[in-house]
C-alpha cells in the first residue's frame, strides 16, 4: 500500500468517525445538557491528545532534543495563544451545534448544514480581498438551493435548530481561518490539545452554572461521550494530522467532507431515521456545492518556449 493510499484511507476513516459523531451527540443529549456534553467530551478529547503527546515525546525524545533547545519564548506564546483562540471559537461553534441538534434531533441534516463551512471558507476570502472565482459562486447557489429544500418548511419558515446549526457553520469557518493562521507557526497536535482543554473548561463552567447534572445521567451517556471525545476528538483529529502529510489538500478536503454523508448513513443505521425525498434532494445539491469547492482550479499552460 502506498503512502498516498494509506493517507486517503485514514482520512476516510476520520470522516466516518466524524459523521457518526453527529448521532452520538444527538443520543448523548437525551441524558445530559449541551454544556455538560461539550465539557466532558472536550476534556476526554484533551486527555486523549495529552496521552498521545506524552507517548510521542517518549518515542521521539532523541530526535526532538535539539529542537527543544531552540524553542523560543515567542514560539511557546504562539502555541498557547493559538490554542486558546481556537478553543474559544471551537466552544462557540460546538455549543451552537449541540443546541441545534437538541432542537431538531436530526443528525444527518445537521451534518450537511455544518459541512457548509467548506463553502464559507473560500467565500470568506472576500473580506480578505481575495478573488472569488465563478466556481465558488456556483457552489454557493447550489448550497442555497439545497438549504431551501432541506430546511425551509411550509409557510416559508426555517426551524430554530437549523438556524443554530447554520450559525455553527459560520463559526466553524472562523475556526478554520484561525487554525490556518496559527498552525504553520506551531505544533498542530499540541495546539489542538490546548484548544480541547480550553473548550472543556468553558463547557464545564457552563454546566455547573446553568445545568443540573447527576452522575447517573453522565454514566448513562458514557458511550456517546467516549465516542465523541476520544474517537471523534482525539483519534480522528490525529488521523487527519498524520494523513494530510501524504495527501493532496484538495483530495483531503473532499474526503473529509464525506462526514456529512456518513452522518445521514449513521442516522439511518443507528436511529432508523430516513430523510424525505425533498430533504435528500437538498442534501444532494449541498454536497454537489461542497464537492465543487474542492475541485482543483484549471491552470493555464505556460507558453511554449521557442
């Protein structure tokens, strides 16, 4: 098996885990509130990544010894600043997502609306004074039509839960842009570990301040919490970091966008729920827009040398 094929399979596995995580989030909130779920899930993700970093340090101690000696205070400051910023934005995004899923109880739909960040990220280039090509505008049109079929009910109204998840997609766009700013300057896995701990602290604080949670309820939600925290947060993110070293960015984004498809698959397989024909049509249009944004741009051939 080639490194590229292995990387693609790892990203496909990560997308599968993320897709099923939408179902886990929906099931977990049958027992505990959104703050508790986010807090405990994030602490589990932070703990799993902490263990990973410790093991990595043990096995690469000799190789990293020289690098450790040249780490500056500014590098540590960048790592902490990036982790805290990502953690705060991640908390807001996941909070909106959890509330949205709580209101709709439709993980598949939530997966497709959340995946709109793949369209919103290049669209955000407008504010960064970047040129937006026709491909992006076509993708936006497809996504808007898909959103209409998927979310707009009779009487031209959109469900409250869908609005929360749509807000989550916008905040995840900010999250990606923040990661894009900090990740080239520091250790991506370490920054992710910090972001999960920060997100967990905010979630636990919200739990103690606004929710009444009993230990029995947490224990009843143990499986969704473990899956969302350890597998979706810790393992899937690490798979992404490892896999992207051997996979082209366009292919990586396309494979990760399959999480929306796996969310619908998980909703049917685990919950026995199936979208209507209208909603499937909306998903198809949205997914077409998502795929379109990930296709490589055509490059103009250089003029032949005389």
